[in-house]
């Protein structure tokens, strides 16, 4: 009697034990995972290759002018500013402050008014003719802004604010140092608030943004851009108007003339009295 399985001829040739079939399934899953990873890597490589072909040329075209300005600004900085402000803009002890975060606004104010480069350490940096041209100032601003960040220059008309509001804000925030018409005044420790008579709109705006020396910083949280424009409108309007009394004695009107007349009149009267007394 034969013991041969009648269905043995129907089994697949690669059929084996359950363990063999489990191992085969694991190998199949691993092959699928490897294939998926390889496909993903190929897609990433292809995407990167396409980006490198089409994107860099366009990016280079967009940044050529800016890079040239920054390079020129770096050269100016290394020739004129690095001794006090350091090679990394972080300043030097007892020489100059850090320029990190001051932005192009501070650069414009300090350099355009001639305060920088500083000749020597004093209580106040003197206002003098600018050392750099307008183009060189633009290059310095580009370099400092790109490497240190900070407030940028405003755009548009800087006098389009409300005149009455500007006068109120000026008297509240500025008159205690600059006089109520911007004539300036003495401060403590040999310092002084400068006159605003010869300041242009952008110098006043950037001074409010950067807060040079003893002046506080008036950021957009303290004074909005519209309020800054109102203050500038007030300052420049006052400078252009004639003195109400006719004589430019502190812009306090006829009180100045009356005081002069009173002092001179009393002096003449006393002289006459003494002269007549000596004759008698």
C-alpha cells in the first residue's frame, strides 16, 4: 500500500515551511522599503539639480547692486570706523559703542551731521561738515544694515503730519532740552542739546529713531511715524516763520524788545540823574 500524498504534485516548487514563508515576506517588505527610500532620494536629487540650474542665476542678478554697495561700505568701515567700533561691529571698550541693531538710521544721522568719524572723545560729538559723500554714506548704511540690522530710513514726505499735534508733541517730549522752538540748550556734565535750526527732515527723523547721546530713543511704539512727521512739520514751520516781535532774541516776541528798552531807559535815566547831581 502506497503512502505517497496524492496532492504532492500540486504544491508549488518553492513552497516550504511556515518559517521560510515568513522570512520571504520580511525580505519582500525590506526590498519595498529600500525601493521607496531610493525613489525618494532620487526625487530630492532631481529637485535640487533643477533648482541649482534655474535659481542661482536669477538670484545673482537680483543682489549684484546690493552686494557691491555692501562691499564698498565694508571698505569705508575698515578704513575709518573699525578702530573704535571693532571688526565685528560689537564696539571697543572705552572707544566706541556697538553698532549691532543701530541700523542705517543711526549711520545716516551720525555721519551726515559730521559727528562721525569722531575726532576725539568729548562730552558731545560736535556737529561739523560731513566727511563722506552722499554715495559713501549710502554704502556705509548698506554695510551696517546688512550686518547689524536695526531701524531703516523712512520714505515719503516727512512733513505731512498735523502741525498742531506736532507742536503739542514737541512741547511734551522735546522742549525740555531743545527749547520750545528748537533753539537748543545746555544740559548737565558739559553737554548740550543742539539747535535744530539747520537740521533737515531726515536728520530729525533719524535722531528720533536712534536717540544719539543723551537723547532718548523714540521708536514707533513711543511715537508713531505719523507723530514723528507732525513734530518735523512743527519744527520746520517754526524755523521758517519770522519772529513775532521782529527781533530774533530767542523768539519770545515783543517781551525781548521791551526788556531791552527798559534796561537802556533806566540806564540813561540813572546817568542823567548822576550827571545833574554832579553839576549841582
